[in-house]
């Protein structure tokens, strides 16, 4: 299991994002990255789509 730490800057920038993008990022960061292997292709594919 990975141990994640979130900086105040990250949380502040996350709060400043538009609601649609913020909810998608929160899903990845707070749920999917807590999986046993956060570097699986399914997650990187979702992250990639956020920036298109």
C-alpha cells in the first residue's frame, strides 16, 4: 500500500479548479491512487485524458 501526502499548495490549487475538472481529479487522487499499484495503465490513461 502506498502512503500519500498532500501538500497545502496542491489542495489549494485543487480547490481553485473548475468543478467538473476538480471532481475528476479528486476521483483519481483520493480513490484510485490508493490502490496497490497506482501506476497501472488504466489510471495513467485517465490522467492523460484530463489534459486533452
